[in-house]
C-alpha cells in the first residue's frame, strides 16, 4: 500500500517537471496559451494537490490529460500569419 502512495506522489513531480519544461519552451516559441496553461497546471499540481483535504487534488491528473489533448490539437493546426490582412472585394 505504501508503494502505491509513493508512486502516486512521485508522479506529481514527474508531471510537474515535464509541464514546466514544456511551458517554458512554449512561451519562448510564442505559444502563450499553451505555455501559461502548462505552468498553471504545474502550480496547481505542486501547491494545491498536497494540501487538498477533499481529494480535489486528484483533478490535476485530469487537467494535464486534457492539456495534452488540447495542445496536440493546437499544434496540429497550421499557424496563422500575423501579416495577412483581410480585403473585401466588391
């Protein structure tokens, strides 16, 4: 039983380390939503999960899974170029 709990707690640090690295890289490459959401999940995982008395901390597992799906969709879409201007033709 103790090994299960230790593995669960260690998974917080693995996920937080991964998301922190990805968050910093995403911010450097200009993907602000991906980066800040990753860093927000890191904060939630490391701060709120250990102090959660009503098991709301387990929600962090769902957050990073949903973040992974959302980020995959965002990265699969072609980037928008900022220089294009919409012109109406009459």
